[in-house]
């Protein structure tokens, strides 16, 4: 099962020769991961992973959703009921979870999950065994043996992967205690920075909104019983995040509309949210105003604004009720950006301090809206293919759709967007191979010189993500 050394580099001989050289020039470059979901607590505590299933199967909704589509109940994959303090009745043991995964290995053929898994097993664990019903126990024992080694603890793995920077995703009420602990590790080379994600505070009337405001008020020291108080609390937390090295925020919304309200109207809706009388239409207007206000905050403090729009979250209500969010049933939706963001970009789109990285799971938006926006506005960058599009064929389509209009330097660099720590090097390696192949095609087609292609290949893994996410801007705050 050892992955082929030329995977994803192309099949044309002329392209393959150049792609090999380009890939080899960046294959060992340090990894910059400016957007992801690895837990800071996991890294700060640095405890060994208990078993392969807990590490590689249960927390990865890329894996669990495909198994669920084959009729495997989520509890058989170790997914716990929302808010459960004890395991679900009938929950499977780690070895059984692993056996279930291996029995269904054939279902992952042709998917990026298969690609990442094969690469991870070979690259990280140095295991050359194909998952199957027959090999499941052998593979479980081999991986368990590796996880027992000190070199397979979380921080040691990131060092082995040459991860130079890792950004986490954090609630505004997070104390950032674990980030402080990591910042004090003078002998660990990886820089870990927080990313503030406040979209859970944008929509009155949603479950838990008022309780979140109460926690935020306690954390920020500001009464969030008013609309202006909520804005001030978010501003204060942004500054606390910046003080610990944050360079960006994140926001996941159903649509990209950013439409301002007057303070008076927003306050009235805030009060209706607190007393439970707000309508769905009013809550939508409040949320769209909050997105506009977040943009103004970004133009003020310089934190890069990431916007992930266009996903129908928690599509299956019974699964959401039982297991909570991020359990595999979020579905892409058609998404628009140009008109929804017009007011915000007219206000701050040419501000030197404002930066907006736009992500979509609607690939028709790449050439239709994102590339043209990035091709005009200095502040706008096109985020890498995200989630359902972070697969080899989709990445190739992304490069073809975006480059002619926006160029390479108005993109984000690769974003792994993962909770699966061990897949980080595999995901970045996939991107480096695909970019090498795309650049080689441009060279063979006489659109680039080989020297230019090498320069761009290096920039895509270093200069471009550093610039897009302003990764060096807050260094002096920590030094």
C-alpha cells in the first residue's frame, strides 16, 4: 500500500519531469497552517493518544459521515451524545470501531480521505498494511504500539511534521490558558496562535444565545444585555486574542450578506432576542448586521477576517438533536459574495488595514465572484478549496478557475482546516504535489519559465500564506 512517489504529479512525461523538480524543491519546507481545529488543550497537555480509533476515526467527520452513509450508526464509531457524561448504550470499544472502519475501507476509494489515510499510515506511522477486515487487528496493534512511543505525543508529532505555525479556532470566552502555556515553551519550535470565532453570538433566538452572552459578559467584563455592550465585549476579546499572537478571526455563516442596521434598530432586536419574541426575519437582519460590524472591527484592529459562507448546517435534525454539531451532515449550498458584501467593501474594501479571506464550498463562485473580487479589491483574498472541495480534482479546478483572474498571490495558500492532527502533513503534501503539477503545465505550455515556477512553488508554501494571514504582523507583541 506504499503510496507511489509520483502520485498527483501528472501523467504527461514533459509535465511529470518538471513537476517532480518543483515538488522536490518544496516537499520538505516547513508547514504553515493558518486555519485549523486542532485543540490547544491537546497540545498543552501533550498526553499520548489512547488508541488509533480515538485519534483517527471518531473525531474526523470526513470519515464518520461516509461510514454513516453506509448505514453505520455514529455510536458504533465512538461519537458521543451531545452533552453526555457517560458513553452511549451500545457504544463500541476502540478496537471494534477500528474493525468497522477497516471492513468498510473499500468505500473510501477515490476520496481524499483514502488519499490522506494511505499517506498518513506510510508517512507518519511507517506502516505498510492495507486496511481490511482481515488486517484490522494487526493494523490496530501496530498503530497502538507506535502511539505508545514518546515521539508520538502531540507536540512531538508537530515537530516531526515541521509545523512552523498552527492556528487554532477558539470561542471568544476561551480563557486562552492553554495558549499561554504553549507560549512559555521555549524549547518547542512550533508557534501556536489562537483564532477568534464569534459566529455563535451573531444570531438572537438560537439555542443557547442568551447563555453565551452571559458567559461572554463574565469573560470580557462588559454587560452584554445591550447591543453596544455585546460589540464592546467582542472588541475586548479580539484585543486579548491579539495579545497572544492571533492574526485572524473566523466566521461561518449561511450566507455572506453584511448589511448594517442603525444602533437603535439593532438594540430593539437585541432586546427581542433576550425576551424570546424575535422573529426569524429579525434574527437574520441582526446576524447580517453583526457580520458588517465584524468587518468594521477588522478594519480597525487589522485582524484578518476569514469568512466561510454557504453551508446548510446540521441538515439532519434527529442527528443534531442526539449528537450535536460537526457530526457529518452539513451540506454545501449555492453561495454569492459580490452583492452581499458590496456595502462592506464599499466602506472598507480599499482600507490598508482591512483584509478579508473568502472561502466557499460552491465552486461556481470561484471564477464567478471570488476571483473577480480579489482581482480588484486590495483587501480581498481567495481562500483555498475548503471542506467538500479539498480533494485533488477540485484543487485543480480551483487553480484553473482563480489564477487567470486573481493570480497566485491573491490566494490564501493551502488551508488544511482539520481536527485530525496526523493528517496535517498528508494534506499539505497533497497540495504541494497538485500545485507542482499545475505549475509544470504552465511551463510546458510556455506560460511560465521554470525559474518562475520554482519561485511561485516556494511562495505558495511560505510567502503567500504569511502575507494573506499577516502572520508576521503580531510577532513583536510576543517577542
